[in-house]
């Protein structure tokens, strides 16, 4: 239709149109000879080169291209001033608002190694962005001899690299900066193969021609296919002509569109194949491999036509140039257009120069754009010598057939129909008077028929005659199948082909997108792991299987656990391959000898990379609890002392103080709490705490004092009315305390107050003992690090309190009143008297109120409880006052213990008294004759007790049951153990029961004035299944009576004797 020339001043040998590219409505045309200076007949020099930008003007009729023009927008020059003779503009390409221009002899990092220049457009203004250079190219590498761009990727060929072996460089743009990412070479690279003489690429496929590759024949040529996956480019296939010949130059040009690849093989001068051909390959979508589909040749081809010199596939049309037009002017070529008819590509049209001159080089290269074809004549002389031009051809404006892209949401199951609209649109009214048909079929993409994503569908769309319509719509319905598989949005295609009638395919295919509606969640579990295991295994889970690789980063965060001492810090990336649902993070745990609290650190997930899948981090924080299985224990030891224990400065001691088993009601004493640790380290004690309670009616806590090591955070509250000391707590100020000895935690001071009273039971003839009910609660010991350990209480130390026997009338004073009471029963025998006071006045409990008792009383005369006087008690106090016999057993009591009846008890007592009376003197015999016995519930572990001449016996022997021996003196149910001990026969009637005979003999001993002993029948306790034998009968017979001494001068020195007695 018209011709296009370089804008502005033209020069001889500009070579405008040397290489051309179109994207959308923008054209770039290279002019490598464009220059400022021309030296007449000597030819051009100082050739700077240029590239011219044109934009399409639709003249306000976007649906009609017959009136379109190309309007000049800008001229691009090399950014460096010394760019002459660089062949800038030798190759060009454009994508959107980015253009790239090659200068194969540019002076990049070295002279004449080649360069490529990148420009960007904003608001119609083009500016230089960056010069690209190969990282390792050398002299005459011819880097920039061919360039290609798609979005943020540029591919640059360097056919001269490494002695014409050739190589290809891939650059990517990020944040406006282009970076070389990979260099591609043939797997079988050799010198002089001219790898990268031509390049095309689309999406993740790069095809590279090597027209002089000589594997089969010299310079027969080859094409190499490279594919990218996960950012890595690899050679996937090498293509060779199926019937190669020498100098076939297969790979002189390549063009890639979808699953079609067109390769030119123009051959060489005077060789048998010099007519040339173009070979069409098709890619198998399943394995990605290319196979030859059809050979294309010109209908008028002759030798040395070089058909296949330049090829291009564009919108379901194929264009092939022949370097020499068989029917044209010498030095000019032709361009042939092919369309597919019934699955076969058929030549439809030939383009020859309408005004050719010799050696215009018309048709050596061209570029197709929508409804237009631009053919270069790089040596056209229309303006001046070899200035060059572009011939513009418009295609016939038949009604267009287009198909809409469709998106639909995938369901989890079942099937549904998706509908795509196919539209025939007129370019002018009445144009649809003629009908048309077009075939279609589905094409696998990421969604495939084999995977059950959709039903493969093919057919023919028929457009009937509608003269009054301007457009017509037909539909294609395809059935889709849903699933719950986590995957990216998938696509497949509908391809239109084989149009017949009055129409042309303007949009050859539609993309149908299945939008995945499944969402997966990544979560991380919380775990607890024992420190001594040595590692923690944390599981990260994906709840749905995925079709793509998913990755997520992880790192660790300190909480109470520290990476410096408790675990090994780590970080990394977890990668879920398709189908995987779990990943494990392994973390090393430090096994320390130190006993610690449970400690926690976090595992944090971040930087989820889902490759387009709908995946979220449902839980991005996992907690790992390090459990210290090392066990430690401590015991609180309670000690009653009359004076505070002296410790080391640290509050430690190698031994515990002697424990007081009993105190008097007038005593001041201390309750000390000692810590005894059993820990496999020398951590020491950090803190201790406990509560304490006592029987407040007998005694009073008045003061809290902490051990020397417990200097911090001291607390505690005394409530004497309630009998409690609560919240006793303190912390140590030093390490290692208590690690190798006993550690004093605290002590409580107890004093007798006016409100405290231990009653002298005159009726029951008892001054005690009374249980102080000491009880420790809420005890806790913590080691350094505030680590609690199992804390027990020593249960083996109880202390009893006794009434002061010198205070006969319980008025808290030892004075004349007590003296008068003693004098009133002086020289009496308590066991023979009915007076209440003769029993208490018998201070040494020898069954006589005499001078010995008087001396004891006089020695404490004038003392009182308030002044906290120290009372001098008899040596046998209070043991002699304690006549209770207790059961001694760690075993549980019997569920149905044997009881003793009153009559049985009386019969046994009588038989025993009758047996031993002959061995006693008359006074002792008389004492025994007055003895009575009562069977009552004595509570607790008490088996028997004597008050005056009455023996009190527990009903069921403290829950262990009685053994009543009908022949007690033959001991037939027992065997010898020691001189004073017999053991019940195994499984005999006395086994595991309390021997009633032993208890009666014990209590009779008390009546006869015998105290508790360490062995024999007078021991304080009796085990089940044991009989104790007496030795006191012989001792009583051998005892001599001691005469009474006269009373000393005490009464003679007392001037107030008579007055006191009167009072």
C-alpha cells in the first residue's frame, strides 16, 4: 500500500529497515549504517547507526486497518559517543515500552566485543536505561548480533564467541536493573558453528539457530531448544533436518509461536538444496519434545532461491522469505504467505517488490503485524544510495472471527459446563451476507484432558448469512470437572482453524482459566520434649496435597529458653514437593546438668512461597517446651531446740541439732526448719516457702527469724489466735547454698503466754502429754534458677508438751499454795489415797509423797511462767509420768480386729495376778489385790494406761486385734527370739495380733512402781505378734528399802510458816 522511510535527514548507506520488530502498535526499525559524515565515492565512515520508532495511527477507525499509517515517534542512538562503526541497529526488538538495540561491534568491556542497549518509554518519551555487555565475551564475539525481548527478559546472541562457536546470554530486569543470569551454549559446542546466528523465545522456551553446525554434513545446521524450570535453563532438545545435506544452513532463521516452531533452511549457492525450504515443527504438550510437522517450499522455487532465509509465524499465518525472487529483479527476494487448510499449510500469496531495482535486497527480512506485513528493502535507493525502506502491505479486510477468553471457578466435585463465545464481526455493513465456518478443538495447557480436568472437545462453528447483522455470536460448551486438589489456576485452550467462507481468523485461540477455589493451610505444632532426648522434632503440616512446590522459611525465637545455652539456633527453608503434607524441623537441644524449669522457645514461619497456590499460614508460631526430666528433691526437717542453733555464716551446718521430743508448758523453745536437698548438681537453694500451724491453746509463736543464707524477699505472718504462721518465704543471696549440707531456712520462737495453758488433770491423774499438732503445709524449695523440686516433710519428729507438775493448782506460779497442797498430803501413798493432790504431789512418781518431793518443790519455789524461769524437773520427768503403752507398727490395722470383752479382760487379769503374787512382798501383793480393769476406747495407738489402781485397756488393740491366751504361761504360741522377747508362730493364732498378756503385765509393772524400760515387758511400745517377758519381779524382790531422812532446815528458816499454813 505504501513505503516507509527513515525520518529526518537520510544518508547514503543508512540501511534503514535492516532489522525490524513490532509489538502492539509500535514499530522499531534498525539502521546500522545511519551516519553523519559521507566521503563521496570512498563510501561511508563514522557510521553511528540508529533505530527509529514508529507508532500506528488507526485514523479513528480501530476496527478497520486499511487506512492505518505509521507515525514517527523517536530515534534511538547509542549512549556512548564513540559508537561509530559499531553497527548499532543491526538487530532490534521491542516489548511494550521497552526496546533493545544490538550493536555487534560495540566497544563494551573491550573493543569490538559487542553491546546491546536498552531503552524505556514513558508518556511517549524514550530514554536510555542500560547498556548490556557479556560477562566473558572477547574480541569479535558479535554480542548483540541478534536480540529478543519479552517483558523483563532479554536474550542476546553472540555468534562469534570463542572462535565463532557462539553463545547466548539471558538477562533479567529487577527494579529497573538488568542482570546477566545465565549463559547458554550448545551441549556439543564446536568452533565455527555460529551458534546464536538467530534466536526466538516465548515464555519458558528459547530456540537458538546454529546454521554452520556440521555434525552430519558440513554446515548442515541445527537448532537448539532450551527450557526454563524454577529459574534454571537447560538444553532440552537438539533439532536436525530429517534429510540434511551439506551447506543446508538449517537454522538460518527461527520463529516460535505457541506449540509451533518454524525453521528456515535456505541452503547455499549452487548446492542441490539451494531452492531452500522451511520446516514446521510441533511440540508434544505431554513431553515437551518437538517433531517435524510439514516442509514448506515456494510454489515457484528454483535453485539458488534461498527460500527459508527469514521466517515468521504470526496469528495463524506463516511468512517465509526467499532471498532471491525466481521471477523478480536480481538482488531482490520475495515473501510467501501460508495458511492452514484442512490441517495442511498451503501457500496463499507471494509478495514481490513492485518497484525493484537491482540489489535492493527486498524481502531479505520482514515483520508481520496484525493485518499488515512490513517487508524490508535495506538497500533501497529511492531517496539516495542504499538508504533503505519498508514496504507496507495490508491484508484483505474480511469479517474477523474472534473467541473470548473465559474464567470459571473450579468446584470441589462434580462437573459443570463452561461456555466460550465465538464472534464474527463485519468491517462494514452488509458484509455478513456470506456465511462462514471455522473449526475448533481444545488444546491442553496446565489443565489437561488426561488429568480429568475437562472433556476434550472439537467441532465446527457455522455462521449463517445475516446481511443486516454487524456481528454474530456462536458458543462452544466444554465440560469441566472439579476436585479438591490444591493447585494453581489452570488453563487450557480452544484453537480456531480452517476458516471457510467470508471470514478471517483475527484471534486464533482462547485461554480458558480454571480458577482454583481450594485453599490450603500451613500450620506448626506445639511440642514438649525432654531435655535429655537431645533434639526436638517440630512438624509443619499442609492440610491439602498440592500440585506445585511450596516453600516456607523458619527461624527460632528465644523466650524463656535461650539459644546461647538451651538449644542450637537454626533457620532455613522447608520445601513441600507436590503431594507432600508434612515437613520436620530438627532442633538440637542442650542437655544440661542443671535442674531447670520447663523452658520455651518459638519456631516462627515466614516468607511463604506458594507458586500461585492459595495457601495461607494458619499458624505461624510453634512453641517448643524443653522439659527437664532431671529430678531433684528436698526435705524440710523440723527440729525443736531450746536455744537457736549456731550455724556457719552461710546458714549451713554439717549436722542437724538434737530434737526435743517434749517441752514443758513453761518452756521457751524454737521450731527450726532445715532444708536437706538431694540434687545431682551443686546448684544450691534459691528460695523456700512453707506454712506452719500449731495448737495455740498450749503455746504461742512470737517471732520469725530467717537463716543466715535467706537474706532476700523475707515474709511471713503470725496469727496466734488461729495457731498459724503463713507465707513464710525467703530467697537466698548466694549460689550453692545447701548443696553439700543442711541449710537453715527459718526458725519460730515459741513462748508461754498468759493465754496458754496445759492443764494438770487431777481427775485423770495426768499432766500430759498433749500433742502440739505441729504441721507443715504448702512447702516448696526452689533451686537456683527458681526451679521448684519435689519437697517432702520429715514426719519422724513430733514434740509433746507437758504440764508443769510443780504448779499443782494451774495458777502459773510455784508458791505457798502449792507448798500447802504438798504438805497436806505429805507422807501419803498415792496408790492408797483418795486425795486428788497426793498423785500430783508425788513429784518423782515413786508412789510416796515424802521429803524427796518436798525438796524438788522447794528447789523451784517462787518461780512463775510470766518471768520465764527455768524449772528444775526430776531426772525422770516427763517419762515417769507417761504410763501409756502404744502399738508399734507400720502396717495397716486389721479390717475386722479381734476385740476383748470386759469379762475376758477380768479373767485374764485375775489369772496373771494370781500367778505373780506369790513372788511379791506383802505390800506389793496388797497393791495388786486392789487392781481393777476397764475395757474402753483409748483412741489412737494406745493399748493400755493406768490411773491409780485401774488399768484401762483399748477395745480392739488400736485396730490390730487382741490375742487372748488361755494358757498364758506356757508360751506355746511363740518361739524364742531373745531373753525378753518371743515371736508368734507363723500363721499361728497370735500372728499379727497384740498379745493381751504382755499388755496386762506391762500395766501391772506400772502399778508396782516400775518405769518404762528399753527392753522387755516395760518397753513403751509393743509390736503385733510379739510377747515381751518381765524382769521386774526379780528386781523388786532384791530392792531394799531406804530410810527416810529427816527434813532439812527449810522450815526452821521460814519465819512465815504458821502464817502461810493459816492462809
